[in-house]
C-alpha cells in the first residue's frame, strides 16, 4: 500500500466583514457579550452571488497552485459541506467542472463541523489503497444561509468560507504522511446540533455541546496522537474545529499539547463549520507559524456529535 501526505493547502473567505458592532445593530447583543461568551470579534459573510461551490472553487484553486499541479493531476474530489442547496449535481462535481478536472470521482461528505477531517481520512484511505493518485479535499460552508439572523444565540457564531488540501501518494512510512484517523459519533445525541426545517435553520444545545466537547473529547484526541506515534507535547500545532474560543482553549489544554500553537481563527472568522479546520490550518502555514514537516493535530467535532482527528505533517 501507498502512504499519503498533504502536498499543499489553500483557503478563501468572502470580502464582506460582519463585526460584533454590526450585529449589535441587528439583534439584542453587544461586543462585550459576544467576546466574553464565544471569543468571536468578526466573521466573513458571502453574498447572494457566492454559493458554496464558489467558495470551494477558490480555495481548491489556491491549493492546486500551491502544489504546482494542474486540474488534470487530480482524480478524486471530496467536498465536506452541510449547506449545499441542491442535491444534484453535488458540490464536488460542480467544483471539478469549474476547475476543469477531467473524469474524477466526486463525492460530498456531510458530517457538519467534523466534515473536513472525515473527508481527509477518506482521501487518505483511497490513496493508500491505490484507488486514487491525487485528491482534492475541500471543506466549504455558507452558514449565513442557514442562520436565523434574529436569534442572537446562533447568529453571533457563524461565518462563511472554505479551505482545501491536495492529498497525494508518498512512500508507505514517510515521515511527512497523514496519520491514522480516530473517528466516531454519539448518534443518540444528534439533536444537540441541527440544521433542519424548510427553510433549513441552524440550532444547537450550547451547554450540551460545551460539556461534551470539553470532557469527552480530550482523551479521544490524545488517542489520535497515540495512533500516529506522536506525543501531545511533540505537536507543533493543534487545529481544532473553530466552534467557540471557550471550547478551543480548555480542550487544547486538556489534550496536553503544551508546546503547540493553538489555532484561534474563530476570533476573526467565526464558526465556518466544515471549512474551519482547513481555513485555520492554511492560515497558520501562510503566517509562518508552522513549517514543513511539523506534526499538527487536526480534530473536527460537532454535528451528530461526530468527531474525527488525525496527526498530519505540515506541507
């Protein structure tokens, strides 16, 4: 079997910035209320002419360019999203068509906020098994389109964006590879995070999610490190789903990643669901906060009370 690695990453966010002060003019809230409870100061909001595949396309194009590859080099496209409006063609097919990828396998992955790490594991498995040579893995969500902007408990959280990674084959035991995934869910608690109804609307049981994330997930994240043969204190960075700063910071501490850079992109991007991990990861690389070969824990969690995490080497 092959090994697999992340060759390059890219990200994209819409131009419009929505601040806490802007939200205070829309609902009964304030900058102090939002920052003290979730740590978010700004978020990006896509316009009506920016559907999910538009966001995904730009992130994917940047990842391809960073990898020095052409669309014809890709034979698998995976898009993690829970905000696609149409059922068919799926987001992966639309992005592949826009990029000009010839005859790829195309699949959407809907595991909400844990979608990107699930999709990354799926690409890793496909490449290792020889079913794909190079894959584009994209996390993209337009949460603004499923948000009730009169509900101050949810509208302060969300943002729009996309992040992408190019996954390719490498030597089976290469140091620069993607580690084994540890994934699962608590399906009987699926009601804790929902995007339901007509029109669909995002809702969650905030306290239930907070307790689950901060108490149940740290040992799971440590086991993901163990599977990769990397101790938490050896991690260069931890990129958790960017849900809420009050979840990210205690979770990172409980994992034991004492020497790691902890991604806090939630403060400027909000909760972008499946986009949050590749978006934050790409920004850390762009900023020079981590360098090639560094071990990084990617750990997604949220809707369905699903989780998926793996240690990867920075491209």
